[in-house]
C-alpha cells in the first residue's frame, strides 16, 4: 500500500504541473477539464485493479498458510512472483524456509535417535538391577553386587551426560587441577569392574591443566568400562605427560575398517556385546568437541588400542 501511495503522490504532482503548463499555453478550460477527468479515471481504474489483484493474492496466501500445519513449508507452495521486488522477497522466503526445514528435519532425527538410545539404555540398565535383586533374594556375594551396582551407576552417569550434550548451555566447572588425581579417582571408581574382568590398571605421570575435571573423569571411566567389556585379562596404562592423557590397553585391538566408525552414535563393532548402546565413545568424542580437547584413537588388531586426549597445560 505504501508503494501505491507514493505512486499516486507522484502522479498527482505530475497532473498539477501538466495543468499549469496547459494554462500557461492558454489551453481552453473545457479541454483541460476533459484531460483531467480522463487522467483521474485512468488513475482510479489502475488503483482499483491493483487493489483487487493484491487483495486476491493476499487471500490466497492466507488460505495457503492456514492450511499448513508446518508453516515453514509455505515457500514450497508460493505462487510465482510478478515483479522484481516480489521475486527477491520470494528468493529470501525460499532460503529461510529451506533453512527452517533442514533444522526441523535434524531436530526430528536427533529426537528419534535419542529416544532409541533411551530405549536401549532402559533395557541395558535392567540387567544389573535384575542381577542385584536376584543376589539380594539369594544371599549373593557382596563383591558381585558391587560390580552390578557399578554398572548401573555408569549407565546412569552416561544418560545424564548425554542429556547435557543436547542442551545449548553447559554446566561445566572450569578450574585448575592435576590430571593424575583425576585418573586415579576414575580407576578407583571402576575397580570392581576391572577386578572382575582380571584387568590391571596403572597410572603414570602428571601435569596441571585447566578444564572440567568431572568431564575428564567421565570420559576416562567410559574407556575403562569398554576395557572391562571387551579386553578381559588385559593391562591398561594411563599416562599423563606434556599435555596429553593416553589410555592404552594390550587387548585384541580394533579392525582397521571399524576404526573410523568407533565414535559414531550407536555404532557397535564386531567385538561388541549384545544389548550395548554404542554411545560410550560417541559421548567422549562430543564432549571433547564441546570442551576443545583433542581426541585420537589408534589401534592395531591383536596388539593394542590407544586413546589420546590433548589438554591445555596450565600456565605458571
């Protein structure tokens, strides 16, 4: 409407100037009135036709919008533009709607994957809880019960960190800490699982860093849990040196074709146990990304698997 008002103002100014010129050259008033009437009639007809066309187009757009449950799909149904300015708006609308569609599809995919993970997690956590119930009913060994409770605690911690990764903010507690202490605490927390699997763990070296000690502890625990699952009777060496934390086992290793996929969400390799969620290494990778920590996996089939974290070293 503002563009029409501006056009009418220019036309009115032009008509006044035209009338003044005609009077200056002594055009008869009757002829001037005739020209003026024709001019006003044409302008009125142009304005009326334009108004009707725009009203009809707006009504069609409103009808299209009202009929859509997902409004961001409107650009796919828009009628072709009829002017240069409208064409540019049309292109902008298509770009915005395409971006919204992509975001909506990604959100649906993430929700479906998360729901699938939670479903697998529920099935997995039932195993240690059922085992504890049976041991309580039958007077089972305390050490075995501690092992199952440790498994349940690890699963609960995993789903909590997975939920945190889905939020935009972070509740990370950034501080200076010595890495060796975190490694030792992580090993102690998994001692029941490690002993049950015949795994020996050794912590070596130390350096001071700045970051989220709890997150680092969780990531180390995930690696120790994997060792307990897939590398029974192996040795695990945890080294902290020159800004790097290395967790290495002398287990069966990982086939070369599976190595690039180890950190994919839900991936379970050829050595995986039934019922696993395939989320441990995915969570480690995503947490490293979020905190700016370098993460590298190396392995040789039948020899070793090595995980390397690159952390910032604290200044003096």
